[in-house]
């Protein structure tokens, strides 16, 4: 653009703006407005329907952060996310490696493998709730009939087992996504590289660490980032399996937000936790991206 | 410029078509949405028949009876209210009415139903009559009772202590459980209330003006009740997985004939029938602890009409229709609760031993406290119970902490 001249908007640009308008409107109404409203709720006293009443500044943040349970659920959210994403990534990678090898029935195996991810999370969680049932559940019946134990744990009734049981369901649902994404990445790696490595006498582990991993690094980054965001916000699994119990031992931020807002009608407190969640995930995503690109430049 | 004109023309045509279609739209047919609690015993066939019969009588009104599991009802309702999209009617736990009034969400139902319908309802069941107005029609009202599997025991305990002794005998001498005791948090605090009320407890002190004061959940009665519950678990008279069982998961163990006693509501008979139970059952009063009178919990549920609903008059028509004996008595029979309507109470099907025990229980039963924020308090007390069950706190410590937290909510 020349200095001093006002740029005219061309006909093409008008067309582009016109076509973008519905999408922008959709974004503003359904994404931007709710986010702004939640931020405002966190700064206001609200009534039991979530209507803004009096401006209270950061008082809501101070009050919520003085509660022990807030720090407990925040800490648990990190443990939950880190454990689940690590296991999903490792198991997803192992399964992708297995599915990348030619064997009879590979296509069927791939199709079957996607079932947990293709099923809706509430249905999968309900299914696992039945599996974990102490009296009639498949898991305990199996453990007893195989003679492994006559006294199986109360899976959803004690804090540590309930947490492990919930994490396992989240992992079970999430592994196929990781495996399929990794598999897609592996299939795009040139076979010539592996052949050259074989000629040079590189073993399978060497091929994995020096060819496969660097080649699918970008895919691993995207998959783990998405998985981290989804896992941190995994409401359905915990709500259906334990509703955060026993005694709050499986509550994470997202379930605490729901309880605070829709069960106790404390919308300001829920909004504070939602804003904290938003900030955590935003900072994490930016930091993760920065680390990734820094590492990329170094290569 | 030509492209700009093209875009302008397209947008104008779209806008015009919207305006035109809006102008041509037929007047909106009234639609009454009802959040319909899934009581044990209530069948899908009944819901469908009721819906179709009403629409046959009122062809200009669409009726949408939305089945909602009880443990999701409160969340579904508050979510729809917060979203500004309430149903016309919803079955609610009557104790929720205080919060709904606080939200200014409900309309006085008496303004929308016939006087004849109102006159046919027992006054004693109109728990939602607050500040001179009736905010919900009672839909189910019943005290809790003790059901005894006669194949396992015939002992009708006179005290809680006797019940424990018999439960111990059952679990030691048979491969059955002595007693059902859900240990996992669910919507209601019923399972604690049975023991708490049996020890003479009250959730709050009552001030001179009748309003609620400090929490009494950590009173000697509360501690006695929780210590007793913890002891029952230690005695191993309840299913070992009780900590993972809500009411919905625990009661089927009784229906399958695997437990001697269960404290339960009036739906027990229809639930047993549906489960195909082949054993005889005795119904009795929930006993008090030694030295205390029996004081069972009584629960009333109501149908509330929502202030911001679009079709309140049509909702009133549905209520008049539903409260006819043809439908309401069938409803009562299915869910097993004693009728709330005078005409239905005289029908022969409500003159059985179960209803005699229920009527006797109602005479000395205690309801929930009607206090704002009870949902949060329920969660707090449930957590205290869980801490005691898990051995992380003594019953006294857990209830002291709970009482402090409850008092913080109520401002005491």
C-alpha cells in the first residue's frame, strides 16, 4: 500500500467478508460471548440463575482460592491429565507400531480397535460402571472365577481405586485416537529410510528412535496437545463413574465447576474455576507450542 | 462493484425469504413440556398412554413428557432454568421449592388448575404451600418403611440395636446380607436420615420464630447414627461393595432376595413385582434406637409450574387431566405411594397391608428441612459420611467439620 493513500476494498475482498460474516457471527455468538460472560460472572456476585448482581472485583477469586478443595481439585487435575496422557501416548505408540506391521487380519484389527473411540464417552463410561460393579460386575466376577482373588477391591468405592478406575476408562477411550494418529504418521514415513538403515545394520530400536520418532514428531506434538486439553476437561468419565466421589477424591476442576454451578448454584465460584481452567490451558498450550518450535529450530 | 451487487442481492433475497416465511408461519401450537421423574415402578407404557390420551382430548396442544432419572432431575432442571428455557412442569423433590422460590422461577400452581382438582388433594400433603400460596401439587408423598425378606428372617425389630443383632445373625449363618445400606453419594441423604431421625436427631435447631438456626448434624444423635452405620459396615452385614452403591444399585440386592432388611419407600412392592421376586415380604416401621420412638423420614414430591414457561394455562389443563383417578390412581399404584387424592384413597387397591404400614408411618414421620442450599449441605454431609466409612475421620470429627461447613452456608 502506498503511503498516504486509503486502501480501497476490492470486490473480491467484499465477497470474502460477506462469506466470512456467518462464520464470524457464529464464533462471536457461540464462543466469544460465553467466554466474556463467564469472565464477567467471575468478577460479579451472581444470583441463583447466574444473573450478574454486584461487581465484586477479585473477591470471588480470593474466596475460591482460600478453599482447600480448590487446590486439591487443581492438583488432581494435573495428576489426572499427566498420568492419562503419558499412558495414552506410550500405549498408543506401541499399538500403532503393532498395527503398522503386516499381518493377517490387520484391517479388521484396525477397525475393531477404533470402537472405544467411536463410541460415545457416556456410553463407554456407563459400560465401565457396570464392569466395575462390586456385586454383579464383569471385572470382579472374572477375578474371582480365575482364582486371582476372592476379595476383589471395591473399584469405585475407595479413593485410590476410584481414581485409578476413572483414569483407566479415560485411557481406554483415548488410546485409539492416539494409536490411529501415530499410525497415520508412521505410514507417511518413507520406506527407503528403513531400508537404508537396515543396510547400515541399524536394529529395530534404532529405527524407531532415529527414524520413526523424529519423522512423526509434529504428529506426536499435535496429538499429545489435543489429548491433554481433552483429558483435562474430561467431565463425562468422572461424572458417570463416581460423580467426583468418594468424598471428593476423584473431583477434578471440570467436575468441581459443574457441581459448583449446576448443583449448588454458585455460578460465580464456578466461573472463577472456569477462568482458572481457561488460563491454565491457554498457558500450557502456548508454553508447549513454544517448547516445540524451539526444539524444532534447534534441529 | 458487480460482485458487491451480487452479494448484496443474495443477502437481500435471503433476508426477504426469512421475513416472508416468518409472515407465513402458522400460529405456534402450544407445547407443554413435562420433566417426568422415573420412579421405580413407573412404566414407559403408562407415560406414553398418558401423553397420547391427553393429546387425544386436547388435539390443539402438544404434550411432551420427558422421562428423567431421579438422580439427574435436579441438575437437568437447574440447567434448563439457568439457560432460560424451563419446562412448563416438572416433578421436583418438594424441598427444592425453597431454592426455586429464591430464584423466582416458579408460579403458583393454584392459579392454573381447577378448584375441584385442588379440593380433591389431602391438605396434609400440600407441603409446597408457602407464604399463603401453593407452589406445587403433591405428586407422591410417603413415609419410609422397613421391608423384611421372610425367606431370610421373620424378626420384626423393635429397635435399631435389635435390627443390627438380627442382621449379624443373618450374615454369619447364611450366605445373605443382613441389611442394605447404600454408601455412595446420591441425590438424597435418605440413608443417613433413617438412622439420624431414629436417634431423635434434627438437622437444624428451630428458633423461636420458626426459622432454622445452627446445624445439629453433629449433635449426639448425629454421631450416634453415623457410629452405628460405620459399625454395621464393620460387622460386614451390608454388601461389601456398599461404598460404591447408590440407592439405585443397592436396592436390587434386596429385590434379588439376597438381603434380610432394607429401609425403603412405598415403591418396594411394585419394584419387587417387576424384579420377579419370589419371596414373601413383611412391612414394618423403621425402628428407633433403644429409648427413642420410631421417626421415619417422609418425602413428598410435587409438580411445579414454572414462571417463565410459555404455556402455563395449557399446563394447568394437563394437571387437571392427570389428577383424575383414571390416571393419578394408576400412577400411585405403579410407583406404590399412597394416594394424595381423596377419591383415589378410597379405591380398593389402596387398602392392602403395605398401605396400612405406610399410613401408620406417616403419622409419626419427619420431613426434610425446607431450607435454601440444602443440595450443597447434602453433599457436605454425604462427604462426612464417606470420610467416616473410609476411616479417614471419626464420625464425630467428620460431622463436626460438616456442621461447620453447613453453618458457613447458612451464616451461623
